[in-house]
C-alpha cells in the first residue's frame, strides 16, 4: 500500500521548516500540531485544489510586488478583530524571510 499523499506533504513541509512530522496515532484534535517545531505550531492541509479566489488573491499580490516586496494575502472576516485575520504567503517566501531554520528537503511537491 502506498503512503497517503497528506503524510508525504506533512513530511515535506516539516523538512522545509526544519521540524519533524508528528504521527497522527494517539493524537487528539488540537492536542499537537502536524509538525513539531521550536518556533511554529504547524497545521498542514493538503487538498486536491485550493480555492480559486485564494489563488487569484495571491496572483494579484505577486503581480503588484515591486523590488524586494514579498507577496502577502490577508484574510479578514467581517466583524473580526484585525489581529485575528490570517496572513498567507508562500512557504518559500517564509523560509527566505526567516532564514535557514533546518535542512531543506528536495523540491518534491
């Protein structure tokens, strides 16, 4: 039996962040993140396709970026406090910003 794609994705993300995947066995939702890391509490979601509106928002941020600007999408829900909004950037941009935080794995998707 082949390994599930979501497990491979969790391992790949963990490698890029310098963390370690935590197996789901024995975990309760919210008990532990998908990736053990000293700085980040990482939850990984692997989907067949991401929402088109989110990809469009990132494409707009990328098209508008000038020079060394990093594309960032902020997701804010009506009535929500602004500090609770979500900030989305590409994983490669995150690791470029924070510097080497572990050994980067191969470029497997």
